[in-house]
C-alpha cells in the first residue's frame, strides 16, 4: 500500500510552509506561526501570520483532535464506534456528531447515493480503514450491499438509530467539516489569514498577504509535480484521488473510493477530482461523490447545483475544469485541457 499524505501541496506557500526546515511543530518564525500534527489518519498543518496569542493554534489543533475522537470509525471510544456497535439500539450522540451526520446525509441524498456514509461494511471488507487489505468475492459484496442503505439512518434530535448490521463511515466528509470548523474558530479569534491543510483538504482563510491570495498546487496523479495551481481566498480546495490510498493484488490495483452501486472501487474514468467551494464540507462530500459519478454525470451535476467549481483529471490525462475557475486556476503544461461552461 502506498499512501500519499499530502494531496495538495502549497506551491508559493510551499516554499514557505513545506520546504522550510525551520517550520517544526509549534515552531514560530519572525513572520509566521505554524502547527503540524497527525489526526483523522492524515498529516495536518495550520499556518498563520505571526499571532499575538500562539495558543490559538494549539486550541485549533485540539478542536480537530476532539472531532477525530468523536468521529473515528476505528477508535473504540468514539461516538461513531458506539453507534456502529449498538446492535440496532438507539444511541444518544453529541450535537456535533449529529450535525455532521445530518450534513453528510443531505449530500448522500443530493448525490443520489454516490456519497454513501453507510458503506462501512464494504469499505471494511476491503480493509481500507484497517489496513487488512483483501479483495472480497462478488458474492461477499452482494451480501453486504443491502446493509449499506443510508436511508435507514434515523435521526431524531440527538437520538440516532441504525440497523443491527449497519455501520457508518464519515471518512469522506470529516476533514472538510473539520476545516470549516477551524476556519470559523480562527475567524472568531480575529485571525483573518491562515492556510489550513488537512491532508487533501485545504482551506485558504483570507489572503496570504495583502492582495496576494494563497496559492495551492493540485497534485498530479502521477506523482510528478502539480497538475495546476489555484489562487484562493476564503475558499476550500478538496481533492479525492484514486492514487491516495490503494493496494495491489495479482497486478490489479484497488483504490479506496467505492462505487456504492457495486461495492467495487469506482471505475469512473477519473483519477482525481478537486472541488473548490466556500464550504470545506461541501468540497469533501462532493470530491468523493463526483469521483464516483464520473465525468459526464459530474458535469450535469455541476450545471444543476450551485456553490462549487471542479477540476477533473481523467485516466487518459485530460484536465477538465469549470468556467468559474478560469481566473484562479492555471493548469500545468502537458495536460490536454477543456473548460466546461454552463
Ligand atoms: P475521500 O478521500 O474524501 O474521497 O474519502 C474516501 C474515504 O471515504 C474512503 O477511504 C472510505 O473510508 C470512504 N468512502 C469510500 N467510498 C465512499 C463513498 N462512495 N461514499 C462515502 N464514503 C466513501
Ligand atoms: Mg471526500
């Protein structure tokens, strides 16, 4: 298994953030504060201009760790674990967990199940959250598919019930949700400039410096450099890619984004989807769902919905992006590009 931890590398920021050895955990330079940590199964980094009160960044880190403790599918003390192991009984959850569950469910509905937070029995069978990789038989997948019905999740206030053998996984949305929470917390603390990098979920708060946006690189799926750069202000950029997490067996590659209609890794012709949106939650939900949909369905979905732009990279190296990004996205040389209009 190979796992690329950072999907989006900061390019202009990169020289400052990723490439500078002076930036260690909690380290302060004359111009910036940064904190780096591991949570939600990924490397995270938050960078701000020099803060009067650097404890703000420590608190931000604690916020993400607290969310991870609620939502982790593998942590036996998490609320999600409690729900997944309740044997069909109703569980009373915190408002935070109910909030993300409700948001996630609305994206499951809107994407007609391309995002499916009830897919955990199948994700688990493949071993993607545990690391015990295996290729299930079609019969095994067919017997698990009926358990993955997100419409059976019942939320009544803080009381949540799922069927006995169901299990939920918020891995497709939790980091985007966390990035929104962090941006909102930092704004409350008066921080008006920050780069929040939670694995492949990036939130660019404000500008890097006056009149200069944050510059974000969209990783090339081949691993060589970047497919293009985005200039962002108060926006999230979230990437889902088949190259992020996968294993190989008998020469076949199996990646971690599952098509809920088959139980197999989605073969949609896409290898990478980046969503740009003011909402990190929307970006994360849609990056996964649109990966499953594939190019044509994704374009129809974009034309019918507001609030996001997208960059698609196909398995034959075509780079397709929506017209709203024309002024802020610069594709790298070497890609055949196409701009989608309304
Ligand atoms: P992301 O990296 O945001 O695209 O999320 C991928 C993760 O979400 C996977 O590692 C699984 O844990 C889970 N997952 C895989 N396929 C789906 C799907 N179709 N809907 C919801 N979650 C999924
Ligand atoms: Mg996602």
